[in-house]
DNA sequence: TAATGTGAAGCCTTTCACAGCA
DNA sequence: TGCTGTGAAAGGCTTCACATTA
């Protein structure tokens, strides 16, 4: 029993584990071994045990891990135990797809507001939320919205970024690859779907040794 | 001058560098120093030099790097020098957004076909491509399509995965978080937008030391 | 002088092997 | 016996300092 910092790489794997455990839980399982969870997710069993060991001893030798207990613990570590509200800015093709994406719920996220600057879109409803004018963006703190999701075009990314920070947002998920500056205490995670695709051809035939 | 394997982490950064260099090139710049590129992208200058050194000595002390030369080299390493054709399967909200996403072009990708199993969607046009029935999926090799993009719901992911592999696809970009099995020589990159978001709250206040 | 290129140090992560427990 | 938990070894990546070059 020691104090441990959970390595960032392990934190990156926790949502994976959580998803697998939720699936197993739905299927009625009560326990799972590191071996079986590894097979399900495509990890190594020792990696899983090591990762879990960073935040405690949860397993029972001979039996495995109690699924519910582990789910609670991972949620606690990722700070997902409470529902987190998010605001999406930019209801274009991608914004709409993200708004309608069903996968956020299992992690406890709720997209509670959507903004656009196009008058034609303002007032329109998507699911159970109404698209608002970006000028309403200041009032996020009162509405207990902590997370911003940026799905605006490149040109508008920096401005949106600034507005979200001014509105007191604590974390940002950005789908815009454009450079954003600002040394605030706001964590930004950027997803650039084209950039991920750009790595694919490199791996297509074989990993190669490159002449230097 | 030695043989080097380019570290995977460096490969992950190459598309970033490429984007930055393309931006600079458009702005009319001919050369850039590791310092300036670092400032633009938010990296460290020594990291950039180290990464470039894995695949050769391109810079000129006192001047920096020739942008065009570097762009060509990075494209060559990532195997992006030729146009790569991709087929998208699943024209739902997300599929439509990906189809219309303009960011693939700079990396030399062209989405050349789209498939769906919904008869209402088949035959409809999106941009300059016509949505086809998934049963046409076999003929990808003749059409020189090497890459598959999966944007189907979870339940259909495994089947789509199998079909794409049977069609001789070489690499897959999947937006479905569901587990896919198959020990083929096909590289799969998975983007799960919810999973990336799930890491955000962990970083929101402060990195913490966890009691073990 | 201004910037590159790179060995070496340091740090973080993964892997291994096995002691210990139900 | 089966499976966890973990110290230690191995491996990989980042950072640093500086020799080198235009």
C-alpha cells in the first residue's frame, strides 16, 4: 500500500476497461478475471492487473474482480460518478452527428446545450435541445455546464475557444485541428479524424526500417 | 547515419507536422526553424529535431528546414505520396459527417465510395458519390480502394469488419467502439469520440495522487 | 552567429516472473 | 489450483547539453 500516481497511459485505458465491464455487467456477469477481460478487449492480462493495482487491490485470487465494485472505482477515478453537462458549439454536419451520438451516456455525459451562429439554425430542435445563438454562451456556469465541445470550422475555432474559456468552461473536446492558443488551466483534448487516418498507410504493409 | 526505426510516437506526430508545414507553405514561407514550427504547433523544438533526425538530416544550420523538401519526405514516410481511396460503410449521422468532412484531402485521401443497407438511402447522392448497397462491397479491390471507414452502429460493426477484410481492404478506420476480432494483417485504427471525452474530467481540476 | 543533429541521461511504461492468497 | 498483486528487469520515449556546421 503506497501512494501512486496513475500513469497517463493507464488513465487512457480506463474508459476502455469501463466499457468492457459495463458490457459484462449487462450480460449478467458478477466477476471477471484479468485474463477474460484481456481477451475481451484485446489487452494483456498482466497490463490489466498492473493498471488496477495502481488504484488498489480489488481482486480476489482464484475468483477475479467484482465487476460492480470495479465499475464504481473506475468511475470515481475518472470523476464520472456525477453527470457532467456539456455544451456543443457548431451545429454543422459534424456537430449534428455528435449531438445525436448515443455513446456519451455510458460515461455519464449529457449534452445540455447547442449553439450556432447561423440564424436559420437557431431555435431549431435536435432531440430534446434547442439550438441557441452563440451570444448566449456566457451563461454556462449558472447552467452547470462544465465541458465544451467544439465542432465549428477551422476559421471559427480560436474565437469559440476564447468564448468557452471566458464562459468558465473547465475542459474542451475539440474536433477542429486548428491551433488554439491560451495558457489557461483548461484541459483540451483534440480529435482530428483526418489525422488519425493519416497514420494508417504507414502501417499498411509492414513496419519498416528507414534508412537515415 | 544509421538505420533507425521511427518510434510509433513520432509517427503519431508526423501528420501534425505535415499540417503545420502545409499551412506555412500556403503562407509563402520557404524555410522554418524547429523553434518556429514548435511554437506554431505547441511542441518542443528539440522534440521536433529529434523526430526529423529519425528519417534524415534535412535542416541547414542557421537557416532551418526547407519546407517543401520536408513535406515531400513526411508524405513519403507516411506513404501519402499517392492518392489513397477509401470506402465508407454506414451513411448515418456520423457517416454523413465523415463523408462531407473536408479535412481528408490534405493528406491525400479520397472517399471514393459509400455503402449502406437501408434501401431508402441507396442511390442517393452525397457530394459526387452515390450510396451503394452493401452487397457491392466485394468489388473494392478492382476499384483500387484500399481503406475502409466504418461508421455503422455497434451491432453491425463486426459484420462490416468481416466484409471489408473479405473485400481485401488493407487498413480500417473505425468509429465504432465495439470489439472486433480477427487476426489478419489489417491495421485498424479506432476513434471513439465518447472515450476521448471520458478522459477529460480526470484532468479537469488537477492531476491527483491516489490513495492505494 | 544561429540553428541543426545526436549521444547520453533520465523518465515513464511495459513486460516478466513469482510470491502470496482464497 | 487458479488468479491476484507487485518488485524488478527490460524497453521505449523524452529531455538535455553540446559538438558541429552553414
